[in-house]
């Protein structure tokens, strides 16, 4: 079996690894020299707790197992079964955490409600004024700036794989006997004809070539987010953590009946769909975010009001002055609005386009890849 994979972000590289594990020949096409879009501009969270119960959460829990396996095989990705703590600073937020905890086991999650003393005992970095914290043991972290690039290097070193960088797929022709793909160099414009049994397109939020043509009429839009990373904190965080604004945004919390009684958000929080979500880095720093904007075309500049708000919330959660910002950035991911958890489009026999995993892309990519392979078999 030979497969061509277009796109070497987190989703594409997991498809490549899964195909190699199955004993297939793999040809990867990546338009950048190294992954540089949403796959490296995220928290690195394997975040099951916020996922909607049902197929979405099942996909996340399946991926969580696969991430831990990947962490054992590829230590450079920095997998840690760190867990997460979602903090309640008001009674209405606490009611949501209590309801979540009551149903966690039914969802397949290992969760417990911590007192203020329990929060600090489990994660001494969190010394703020929280009433309680929901600890979800299933959540984990990887290093986002390392994961996709280092896994692509692993694929490239495999004897059954080839990786073509700074190349895009511009034409495809498929029949029952296989697929033929015209690949064009973005360096000198030369083209090459590739043949395989199947083609998997993982274009991310900025499709080009074949993928752009196929997605023209699909229910996919985009989200702009704004984030930053701090220098090392005085007391390293042992877990990921979030504040009560995340309870409005993630369906695992937001669709609980008690979430209807959450107090209205501040004007900026409402306008930018802000939440404090934080992931610890191996460097000792913190990745902090984020905002959500859907009204394209997106602005090219960063909004300092967002950064100021997140820094203020971070300081309250830590109970001390927040650390200095080391770097800040924006990113864009694709959202699918059709039926199902993500878009799996099959426009021709042997041609598969996978996208629209939205803000859970880092979480679910290994499981999405495994399910694609089941279809290809």
C-alpha cells in the first residue's frame, strides 16, 4: 500500500506515522520548510475535559491513549500526563464544576473537586483566591513547537517514507487503480508526477492547490486566536489550568444545565470570547491564551487589550505578579460546521480530505489518523 499525504502539521504527520506503522509506503508533501501554522501555535494540550460528551469526547479519549504511546516512542515531544485544574472564583462557577464532577465518571473521565488548600497542594503555583478547582487527571500536555516538526523528522528518517518540503499538490486524478498527483515545487516551479493507492489531504486553515479547490463549497470557516508565552515562573506549574471563563466556551462545561446560570461576561470577554487557559512548558514558562474571533477578514495586528486582560487574570490565579512575556503571536484554525466531529470528504475514489478539527486539533489528531486508516484499509 502506498499513500500520499499532503500537509505535515499535527494531523498530517500522525497520518504518516500511522501509515508507516501499518507497513505502508508514505510520501509526504509539505508546502513549508517546517510546520509553522496552527500545529505549532497552540497550547500543546491534550484536553479531554472540555470536549462534548459523545463522539467528540470518545475521539479525545482514544487520542489520549495514543498520545501517551507516542510520548513513549518519541520523548522529544515532551508528553506529560499533567492533568488540568479548572478554577472557580465565584459560586456560579463552582456550581458548574460540581455538576461536571457528578457526571465525570459517566463520561469516562477521572475528576475530583479540590478545596483551595487542595489546589495549592496539588499545584503550588496556583495560590490565588479560587473557591475550588476541578482536577481532571485525563488531560495532558506536549510541547507544541517541537511536536509536529520533530515527528516530521522521524517520518523523513523512516526507510519507507519520503518527504518533499516547499512543495504543493496542484492536480489529482483518481480511478479504481489508484491516484496520480502532480506536485509543484514552490522554489523553482518544477513539477513531478506521484502515484499511489490513496491520497490524504490535511490542509489546515490555509488550503492551497487541490485542497483549496475541494473546500470551496464546504461548511468550513476559521477562527483567529491570540496567545503568548511567559518566561520561567518562580514556582513551576505542575498542571494545565483554566479560569471560569472557559466554562462558557468549551461544550463539556457550557452545555451543562448549571452553565445557564453563569453571570454575564465582561464586555471584552464577550466580544473576543476570552478565556484564561494555560499550559506549562518544559522551559518553566507558561503558554497563555486565548481569544476567538470569527469575523473574516482578520486583522493583522495583535490587540493589547487581550494581552492585558489575560495577564491580569493570570496574576489573580497565581496569587502573585505574572511573569514577563517572552513572545506573543496569533494563529488561525479551521472549523467545520457540518454533520460529524470533523470533515472527512471523499471527492473521488481513493482521495480523502481531512480538516475542520478546530480548537481540538492537537487533542484528537492521533485518533483521527487511526480512523482514516481504517477507511483506507
